[in-house]
C-alpha cells in the first residue's frame, strides 16, 4: 500500500499536491510518505504477531535520519552494514542494543565503534571475522555478541545482482560448515554466541523461497540452540514490492486481490514462514528494507526537452542515473506518471537523463502520455535504494529529500550546492 494518488487531476502524496512540492523545493527531488512507511511497518508487525519478533529495518534501503527516527518511534530495531549507518541510527535516536551489524567486510574501526556503542549482535560472515571481533573485544575488555550468517543455498528467483543465498554468492557460511564455525566461536574467549542469521536476497515476490530457507535451516537452528543457548534467529529481509502498476497498487481492492502474480503481501509472507519458525522457540528477527520504504517514495523530475529522431522519441528530464541508478544497474522498472493527470493517447518514448552515457535512462520504449518541456513527472516506488545509491557523477549536486505527513511537506535534506561539491577538495 502507498499514499500516492490523483486528486482532482493532480498527483498527491497523502494530502499534499506534488506540483506544489516541486514548485517549492525544485526538481529533481525525492518525496516520501510518512503515513505509508508507518502503515507498512504496522501491517508487517501485525502479520508477525504470532512470533516473538523484532523488525530490524535494513537502513541501507533509505538512511535519511528522519526516516530512521520515524521507524524508531514505531518500535523498529535496525540492521546496519557500516559504521556510518550506526552513526545515523544513533543520531536519529535509535538504540544500539536494537541493532544487528551485517556485512562481509567489517573493518577493525567499525567493529570497535559498534562494540563500544553496544550493538545487539554482529552477524558474522567468515571465520577470519570471528577472530578479528574476538581480538578487538579482548583489547576493549568487552564480550562481543555474535551470530553466524548461514547461506542456505536457496534460489530466491530474483535479479542475479541481488540474490545472496546461493552457495556461489560471497555471503555467509555454507549450511554444512555452520556447526564447525559455531564450535570455533564457542572456543574464542571474548565472544558470546547470541543467534543465527540468514538472508537469501532482495525483491523476492513469492513466499516459496522464504519458506524453503526457513524449512532448510530449522534443523540446524534447533541444533545450534541446544548446543549454544542462542536467543534469536534472523531470517533476513527481501520481501519484494510492486513496481509495475505501482499507482494502482495503492488502491485497497487491487492490493487485496489474489490474482496478481507480482506481489507478496505481509500476510502471505507470514503464513509461509510461521509454521517453520514458531516451533523454534526463539526470538525471530526480520530485516526488511524495501518493503517498508520502497513504495513510500517518488522521484520528481521536470521534462527539459523532447527530441524526436526517426528511431525514437526521447523525453529528456532533469533527473539522471546518478540520482536513481536502479534502471541502469538492475534493469529496474519504475512506473512513470505525469503530475498532471493526462487523457492523452500514450506514445512510445525513452525517458532519459542528461548524463553522457547510454545507460542513463529511466524507461525505454515505454508508452506514456505525450509530455512537453516543463511538464513534471514522478518516478514511483523510488523510496528504497533510490537516494541512498545516488552519487555526484557529472558533478550533479545530491537531491533534496522531503517527507510528507498528512497535509505537511517538510524538507529533511537540503539540495547540495555547488560549494558542497568541492567541500573537502584542495589544490596542492
Ligand atoms: N538484510 C541483509 C543482510 C541484506 O543484505 C539486505 C539487502 C537486507 C536485509 C534488506 O533487503 P530488502 O528487504 O530491502 O530486500 N540495491 C538493490 C537491493 C540490494 C539489497 C542488498 N541487501 C536494489 O535496488 O534492488
């Protein structure tokens, strides 16, 4: 569910007219719906009620401190992957003792920072990392809480760049080696074994792979529990969202219909995994990122030029691949809608940015209502892995972020200036 819809012909986010947001804050710009994020969190939390559980929001999906603050107030914990993300969580009023720290390459500096702040658990991905955490904990006189990330060798049936639970991926410890790695951890004096973790991938649109992972790991989790007295099992993140028909998916009837293949509801997800997870008698952690924030965001952009060649019509907009890289990197598909509702007959076009690369497109051969210079559009479902993956490529300033809550639109990150672009640089 989300709260983007046309009201009297103008696209709104909650009660706010996005034409007004574009006029006030300029384009390109990111807009998020606070109500959608809260609604998604509450709906998932409710579906998981049968389990003793904690939702640890995957900060990487959208790490603006206003978003983190909102989720902390809802009762979320956080799944972090860097010292920078921990810093953000703490600045936003989140608690370190509700943070899990994931990732294959934690540096000594990040480990020591997280230990001193008291994170709930390190999700460890190799024996070398266990040894490093043990050493640093010893030098600080702290006992480090650890879990091992187990790779269940399950096919998440998603894009190859975001599938993580196959044995050929760089993540985790193979299921057959996990018990040995736990024995290694047990023998290290400055570690305390706290849990077990897995994550099979992202943008997963079927419940099957989650059920398969939970089923495949249940016996191992019970064995580790009996040997090491663990308190949690984290099943990771990965719940997929609707990208096509994103606007329609905000409508309650559409969302609850059961015949659309491209969506998984929190209730489907919960029903698939609870049977395997409930009997474990452990606290179950979840690490959703995209599900909570993806459909809650849009990237607003203004058409600069329309260029027709014998081959194609190019609609050139002021946003670019540096602002939203998902189409270029993962062939990601984002619905594009005009801010002014249009009855024009759709024509095929490429929607492209100004960056000097052929990969700088948002849509190719997409049928959209005719657009002219000055028209504004929204790229939907851009709340997850949107702003956070942006860069200054082509010396383009990072975009502003705006959060809408009811009838209010508030700036939560200002647009970078040209001065910001060179801050920190010097000529020797
Ligand atoms: N937990 C771990 C250990 C992860 O690696 C990830 C995502 C998550 C949780 C959250 O997954 P989610 O619920 O958001 O699917 N940039 C890509 C997605 C990369 C996902 C990386 N790991 C994209 O734009 O599609």
